[in-house]
């Protein structure tokens, strides 16, 4: 009954006291960080660096993927409405953030290399009458598109491994700081010779800050790594579809 009475008094406290308690808790956390041991401070510094770097990667990838999606939509519209590959090639410079542009330019270069007539003329056509250009090897065009797809996937996946590293390593760095802080807390208990909560709590609180910081760095990295990986898979599907579409056009017109 006595405990229930204390809880009732706490719940009936005015809202101003609650807000002061929130500000006080924030101040207490800052004080704990300031009073923490050098090892904990080094751990927190490493976690802060990982967190800042991962957020920089996240913001950059969000921006680059958004531009890639926008340019891809415009490029596909131009590609499907154009009657000549040369018309598509003319707009590639303005849509360079789309991974499909790199694939198209590689396929277009392979087509030009195979369709270009030899320097000495065509000995199989002595009459000089213009003939329909034909591909020497459609599988060679397919291989060129596959190589370009691999290159574009590598570009899309750039810096994503850092997010995976952050997601996997920062909880362990935070756990190391927590273990170190708890060891220091137990040593302090042994020196003081008391298990009073006022003696034990500050050391354990300092130790748990490292774990909280590790989770703060890891959780966004895990979420955005999975989100970006899924978007890369969607880009890969679009690139495969575009390669097949390019091959169909090349086979229909040049074989």
C-alpha cells in the first residue's frame, strides 16, 4: 500500500515536473558521458564516427538512387519512342545517372563495331550495291551487355558494404564498452566495500551508454542497408529486362 501511494503521488504530479524530469534525464546522460572513463569515451567516439559516416552514406545513396530512378524513367521513355539508336545516344549525356545508359552505350558500341564495313570495302559485294547491315555475332552483343550490367551493379552497390559493416560491428563495440564499464563498476564496489544502489548505479549507467550508442549507430544502418539492397535488386531486374529488349531489337533489325 505504501508503494502504491508513492506511485499515485508521482502520477498526480503536474506536467511541469514531468518536463523538468525529461530535461534532467538528458542532462544526466550528458554528465554520465563527461564523467565516464577514457576507455568509454574512446568507444563513444568510435561509435559517433561510424554513425556520422553511415548517415552520410545513407543520405548520398538516397539522393543517387532517386536520381537514377528519375533518369531511368526518362531514358526508357526516349528509348521506346525513338526509331534509331543514334537518337537515344544523343540524350545519354543528360541521363548519365541511369544504369541503363551505361548498358545501352556498351551495346551500341558493340553494334557499331560489328556493323562497320571494313576499310577495304566489302569483297563479297563487288557491285558496290548497298546491302542491309548484319551482325557478325549476336552472342557477342549479349556478352557485352552482361559485362555492362555487372559494371553498373558494382556502381550501385558502392559504399553499401560500409553500412553492413556498421550494422554488424557497432553493437560489439558498444558491448565492449559496456563490459569494460561494468568491470570498472565492480572494482569500485570492491574498493568502497558497499553494494548500495547509489554506489553501483552510476557505474552501470555509464557502461550501458556504450550499448545504447552502439544500437543507435547499428539500427539505421541495418534498415537502410536492407532497403538499398532491395532497390539494387529492382535495378538489376530492370537492367536484365532492358538487355533482353535491346537484344530483341538488334536481332530483329540486324540478323
